[in-house]
C-alpha cells in the first residue's frame, strides 16, 4: 500500500495530510508561520523560519505509520517573493503577498505597460502595490544590487521544493500570482522581463500541474524526514487545488470557499468569458479541461464575527454557540433583516432574541453572494450546484440557508484540508496510482 502527502501552504500556516492510495487518512496537521510586520506596510518572514515550519510538518506526516510515500505535492496561496544570492542563499526575506511597502515604484518602472495589458496576459488584476511584480519594482528602485547579484528569483513554495530536491520548477497555476507569466502562452511574459531587465534563466522553469520537479535528495531527507528519492510534484494555486479536492471540475459547479473573503471558484470552458467579467483566472485543467474563474465578496468573515461578538456570543466557542442558536430560529429570523456591511441599530437589535439575530446574520450574508452570482449569470457564468469549504462548511445550517436563498444544490466538502486533498489527488494521478485526477478524486475522497 502506498501513501501520498498533500500540502496546502497558506498565508498564515501550512496544512498537510498523509493518505493511503485507497483513501484512508493516516494523519493530518498544520504549522503556523510567524510574520514580521513593519510600520510602512512590511509583511515578511525569514526564509529559514518558513522552511523550518514546512519541514516540521513534513516530519510529523512522514513519521506516521503507513505505507511507502509515493509522492508529495503542494498547493499554495503563492505570490510571496524571494531572491537568492550567487551562493544560493536568501538575500531578501520572503515578501508576503499582503506586503504594501511599494508606493509609486511599480508605476514608475512599468509606465509603458498598462494594468489592462497585464491583466489580459496574467489573468489577475494588478494594483501596482502588492505581489512579486510590484516587489521586484521596489527592489529595482531601492536595492538594485540585490537583483544584479542574484542567482534565482522565485516564490516561497518553489524555494521549499528546491531545498528538498535541488531542482527548480513552477506550475502555470501557482505561477499566476508571480505576475511574470502569460497564461495564454504558458511562458514568461517577455515584455515584462525586458522592462525589468531580467534574464529568464534567473526564474524557475515553467511546467504543468502534475509534472515531476525532482526527487528528495539526501540533504532534503535530513531536513524534512521524507525518504530520499521521494518525487515532488508541481501543484497549483490554493483555490484550484481545493476545487479538485471537492470534486468541482466542470462547468455548472462552483467551489464556495468561506474564509476571510468568500470566494466563488467556477470552472469555465472559455477563458475570455472570465476575462470579460474581470474575474481572477487560473489555468486549472486547461487546455484539456476547464479554466478556473474566481470572484469574491471581501471581508465577509470580519463582519460576521463583528455581529456575533456584539449580539450573540463571545469567547473561544462563539462560532459553535452562534451555530446552535441560529438552528433554533425559524427561517425569516422573526422579521429581523441584517445588512452585513451596514452599522446596526442597537435599539432595533434589542427587539430580537439571540437565536433570531444569529439566523439573521446567516440570512444577511447570503444576499451578498447572491448579488455576485447574479452579475456573473448575466455574463453567462452560472452554477447549479456548489461545494462549501472553510469554517462555515462545518455547520450544516449554512449550506441549508445558502441553498434555500440561492436555489443552488449545496454540500460541504473536506473542511480545512480540502486544498491538501486536492494536492494529494494531483500527486496520486501524477505517479500513476490513478489514471487521472477524476479517478483519483473518486478513490481518495473520504466516504
């Protein structure tokens, strides 16, 4: 019996699962990242601290009882820049995608390339302040010697793979938030490289999701606990990996990822349709299958938490209390309507019980999603069924309320480890344990 390790490298932590080829979950776990934040927008982590957190989790997963580890694959919320010097050592920290230290440098360097032109190629809108393209412009203005004396310009996940295997590789999906790729060609955007005066040889070679990067070296085995020779497989950005883990693979489906923002991930056959809607676009399973198109409702979790803390419950178990109370209220919440992004009236709220308020919070969240869906439907991007992942997916009432108010058929998926499951699915198909990703999904998913 062989096992697969799937990793989901997020913004705040790395999660991972070890699963057997017949779908038995051996172990799951997570490790947190510790970022350093500065007064002028810096959000960064030391590369060795990042590597250590990843390897702590890998050692725990590897130490569990099970079969031979057939492969490792990582999905990631990428977009975190790192530069290595001529000796292969980090010459910068890892700049997190949330870092906002860039001011006018990106507009200065990229003045001959419009934001619309970047979006058409990359599939992601560019704000001239965040993600590696902006950070590279910042370095070019303030620390040009770092770029002039570097051996590699990469992101954090690629650095992990390189430290474990001595090989470089970047998938066209995880590479999208690098902002240096052209999704239409699957190659680096030469116009951007010319403006930045970057030699393509300084960047990781581009491959497709599911391709082999390299095998764990003896040095990588010491770092991670993985057996030397273990294959490392190119993964994806986080939402397309979660879509695989949830079985959202074709048009008419939607992955609803309920995190800080609520993100709807739609498989679409026509990339241009998603571009016209100004969605975030991922190569997903193209060219054989669908592209992935993402639209979000921002800061939903923050507003839900605000209402819960103020009117329903507080403390470590507040979400459990919230879910229990909401379940005790009938649909309609006794006539209470909450507009999530409007400030509430304390006088009005006192007229209702906690259970009615809890139900109204749920029912006040869904219209935000419904409005976003309606706008996409007008452009031909539709869904008949949705799969929920993230914290709210652990409460069955959320799925019920969303289904009632949107008309979607809604189910919950693997919870917190859906992205890691998607990475495991990619790896299992890549090393031949299953014929393709669909068969791997059927064989590995929890029954």
